């Protein structure tokens, strides 16, 4: 029997409920690759995942067979061709840019405030797309920035429609209203207005969020954000009940 690890590996610390431990561990090997990595030696994979080298070797054998990893002549491991194939399928089937950016630009045109599209990324949220306000005084979030999930209108909206949905009076109100308006929740003197965007299966695709200095908040903005999100949901093919 394999000896117990001195401390839990990353996979053991964040195991999928009801999942398979071997799959969790294999996935942590893939997740060990970071931006800028071309190939990693066995020792580095073990260090980044907290797994024994012997365990890494067994998992690598399966990942090589599935072409999720490849081995270089010097013995180091790199992501394999299957990763690229899956990415191409993902990009083709879930490319939101052509639909989301025009919706953001249209919202910025009518409000002169900054608009963004947020998606959940684990315990955070990712600003996937962003169009800046033409005004000098604005927040300076950029596409690709990672923001708190539990602060700000966009994060609260993602939690309100998450799986499972967040509980509490605030989130119940967000679901009833279909829009969230919060001032100073993430940054003092900054207001965010967010509405949900749904995909073809009726599941949450992301949150469309408008931000502005609180002094520029106008009553009409909430309805405009809600309408923009509903229109984007419809263009994404969301069922009428969701959109």
C-alpha cells in the first residue's frame, strides 16, 4: 500500500465531493502548468502538486496515453495535443466576444459609464470583457483582472444565481429584482449595477456590470443594465423565461 503523505496534496485539500481521487490528482498535474511554462520536470510537478514522484509517474502514464501530456526528449513534460484540441472546441462553441462586446459598447454609448462582463472563476470572478467609460474619472479594472466574488455588484450577481444560489436577504432581493445596485461594496465612492446573462441552456453565463463614481449614478441606469443583459441573453439563445 502507498505510504500516507506527510501533508495532504493539493488534490486532497480540494477534492471533488463524490469524485474520484485519482482523477482529482491527475487534474492537479494539468493545473500545475502556469503561464510561461513550456515543460516541467518530474520534481517540479511533484513539488507543485504535493504528490509523491511515484504517484506523479503513474498519473503521467495515463495523461500521456490520453495525449493530455507529452514528454520531451530531455524527460520533461508539457501539455499535449489533446489540450489544444479541446481548447479549439471550447473556443468555437463558447466564444462570447462577438456578442458581448457590442452589448457592452452599446451600454457605454447610452450611459457614458464603464461596462464589463464577469464570469465566476472558483472563489473569485474574472473580468472577461470590458469597455471603458469615455470620461476621465472612472474605475480602472481591465479585462483579465480577477476580482472578489463576495464584494461588488458583479460578484453578488454571480453568487445570487450560482450553483447553489447564495442565501440571505440581499441575494433574495437580487433574484427578485433581476438587477443589483451597490455603492461602496467593493471600492468606496464607486457604484456597480449588475444584471444576469443566461446561456442557451438557461444557466447563468455571466454578469453584465456597469460601474461609475457614485456621484454620477442615475436612476435610469438600473433599467438600462437590466435591458442590456436581457437582450444579450436573448442573443445567446437563452430560453424566454430566463432572458
